[in-house]
C-alpha cells in the first residue's frame, strides 16, 4: 500500500477528538507551506507579471475595490 493510502487509512481511523486535533495541525501546516511557496514565488519574480498587470489596471482606472 502506498504511503498516501496508509495515511488516509490512519486518518479515517482517528477518533473524533484526535481527528479535530489533526485537522487543526494540518490547517497550520498547509498554511505555512502555502506562505513559503508564495514567499519563494515572490522572491524569484514569478509574481512580477501579475503585479505589473494589477498596477496597470489600477492606473488605468479599470480596477475596482471589493
């Protein structure tokens, strides 16, 4: 059985209190991984084009606030 399948089975077997604890931990873990990816993308310039487009839209008046 693959590693992911083993993890899935282990998660499915958790009692509700431990599942809640795991969900809290995973949410924090996932958020930290996302933050690290965004940081890396920003540092390496992968977001530069998107930022330039957003600024151009703002300057031309075609952007709007939500």
